[in-house]
C-alpha cells in the first residue's frame, strides 16, 4: 500500500528531524542552533538531555526549511561536518519528515497488534505506510489483504536448528521493500544473532510483559504462577540477547487474584496495542536515541 510519490524538495515545506548524541561539553547548543540558522532553517521543536552519569548530551531538533530548499543528501553531508566538530564519538540521524516512512511487519497467529497498526496506518495516524506483512503462519493473510497490504507466508521447520533458510527468506522479502523499520508484532520466533545485527536499531518488538520480568515464552503464564498484581508490555529494539534490547516504551494494567491466565491475556492485549503503537511512532519520528543499553525518548 503506497502513497503517491513525494514532491521534489523544492516544492515541499520540508521539516527535518535531527537526533544527535555526543560527549557533553560547552557550546554544543550554540553550535547546533547556528548550524540550523546557516541552513535557513527555523526550529519548530527541540528537546535536550544531559546525562551526568555517562557524560553525554542528547538532543532532538525539528526544523523547517522555507527560504533555502536543499537536497536531503546534501544536508546529511553538512550534518556530518557538524558531527565531526562535536567529536568522533558523535552519533546522529537525520530524516525529512515530509517523506512518509516505510514499515514491514512480521507476525505469527495473534492478530491484535497487526490489526491496530493497519488501522492506524490507514487513518494516517501512523507516520508510515505498511509495505508488507510477513508471517510464519498464513492465519493473518486476509487481515493484511483487506487493507491492500501484500502478505508473504514463510514456512518455518519444526526443528529450530533448521530455520536458518526461513529466516534468510524473511530477510530478503523484508529488505526488498527498503523499510525504515521492521516491526515484530507478536512474531513468535527468536531472530538469529546475524539477523538481529542486520536490523540493529531498525527492528522493534512488542513483548507481552513488563521487562526485565518474565522474558521468553508464555510470560502471562509465568506472571500468573508468581501471583503478580500488575501485568504489562514492553516495546524494545531487537538485539541478539532475547528480550533484552533497549526499551522504548512500557505500560501496565492492574489485575487481581480472581484473574486467570486467559483474563490476563485478554487484558494484556489492550496494553500491547497501545505500547507498540507509541513506541513505533516515536521511533519513526526520530524521538528515540539509543546509548548503550538505554534509550532517551523525546516524547
């Protein structure tokens, strides 16, 4: 499901988003704001955070260019020069938010998160088009196709040791769409380390527990066995370590002693939808900066 091609840069009121982290020091904000001013840009949104423990400075700058249209790639080269002035450790990302971003969604059998994302994308609430859905079961094909989104079914062998070719097929299918993000929307497969690395900082997952509690499979069953009073969901980046990637967003729902596992699953679906939608939106809008095992979220 594709939007019309974006207009050329010279015909758009471009709004750029710069996310940047660097070792803290004097004069950083002045350098960044002067850089944007020299480009003919005007800042429309700005967020700052100085982390005393790590000694790092983080910022997200959204700025509009009206007086001097320029090519996005040329702007990236100029931003690289700015980063060099801030130090060799500087990490940054820049995108033109007037260009709609692209997502590919990986699923299994549970459809509540996919249904929510498809609806948000169709209504324009999600700042991305869902280019394709890839499932290791065919159950959700009709849901994707009802929204005009291609569905690809990849068969996974029962033996985990034999799933390498299936994961490679998933990678090739997803990469053909050149997505800005790959969303694991209750995709009940553990990505192999090489695929986690390939999509590092790009793949996000919704896990149906309040991490770091109850990692892995059947977290609602684990929570029920422990008699917890709060259940939750966590949206996080995918890393080689299971359910241990940097956390973007979390939420919880209170339960009580009368709730059974099926009650927890039903209630948990509500918070899973919301947490994934928030985390994905913040990621797409360049509001999330990753530093080590932690995130800074300018929400």
